[in-house]
C-alpha cells in the first residue's frame, strides 16, 4: 500500500526543489492513467476529487477507487479532496478514506476563513490526514475574477491555521485552456518572505510549462493542480476514438483509446515539475 498524506509528499518536494502534481480526476479511465504514469515516472502523485467529480460519483466510491489504484503501485499516492466548502464535507471525505482535504474558504472574510480552516485542520490532524487551505481567491477563465493574495494575510493565515499547504492567488486562473502570461513572481517572493508554508498553485494548466518548471525549483511552490490540460487531452482522444469508426458502440473499447494519450500527457507533467525519479 502506497497511500500517503499531502504532508508526506510536499515536505520532500520542498526540500528537494521539485513540485508534485495534483491531478484532477473525473473517472476510472483518467485516474488509472495518472497512477500508471506516476509508476512509470517513479513519481509521487496527488489524486484530486473536485466538486464536479463528487457531483457525479459519491465520495466513498472515489475513495475506494483511489485507494485501490494506490495499492497497485509502489509510489506515494495522496487521496485528496479538492475544494471542500464545509467542515461536514471534509469530514465525510476523511470518514470515506481520504488522506488529505482542501478546505476552500477563500471567499470568506479573513477571520472566518482562518477559523473555519483551523477547524478542518484539527479534524484532519485527528484522522492522521493533511489539510490544504486557500488565502486569496483564484478566479475562473470566463468567470469570476481573482483577488490576489495579500502577503501579510497569508502569513497570518498560515500561522493561525497550521495548514500543511497554502493555496495562493498570484495570477493563476482555474479552467484556462492555454498558457497565460505567467504568474506574479514579485507577489510570490513577498509571500515567501513572510511565511515558510508550502505553497500551492490552483489553475496550473494556465501557467506556462517553462515557468512551472522554474517555480518548482526556485520557490516554495511544491504543488501544481493540473486539470484542464489533461481533460483536453482526454476529450480530444475520445472524440477521435468515436469519429474514427461511426459503427463503434462499445464504450469499453472507445474509452480504452483514451488511455495512451492521457498516460503520456501525465508523464510529461511529472517530468516537467521535476517529480520524476523521486520515489
């Protein structure tokens, strides 16, 4: 069994100058490809169940699937809840077997975000799990705009909550389909000057790959969440598999054709973040 907590994989990444990908999972096919890619690259991996995934598949099923796949490899696998919005939701994930939860109080007033995040940290600690929090709001491509992380607030948030990892808003955007203009290095440095918390970038698909690699080595960012980039690979492969032969109807045969492209794309992500060969 290679189940790990978020702290188990982020602390070595912080010391070693690399980052671990938090890969957004939507079902069996992509999750299996991610775990197999991690095994092929000898890299740790964070399997993430976000709100969309949870709306489609119950938490206990996701936990069992993630843990089953973790048992099939010998690299560290984190079973992570992404964007939990309530203490009850985080507790349900921990009860189901998740080893890490991310409480997202980024839209709350600072004091309330700190209080609620600290409560989730205590819950996770009691379960032998990890907790990620968020300070500053990360917006969405074509949707709500971001509110950048204030370095002073970030320092207070990290100290008063005791989170194992802190997600920040420094020019990153969720659901971006192509590389953006890059992250705000000055703001990242200002945050790092005031806190030694491991840092997380949500919306990693929109960060140019060269900057991802650079930041993984030279900053305290040791987790990049990657979803849209891989979903686009899956969607393209699925569309090709359906269209290549209109007479095909067997979903198992069609979905099988998505494995290799997603597997290879995930391997590229591990390599680009310096995570390959770390396990």
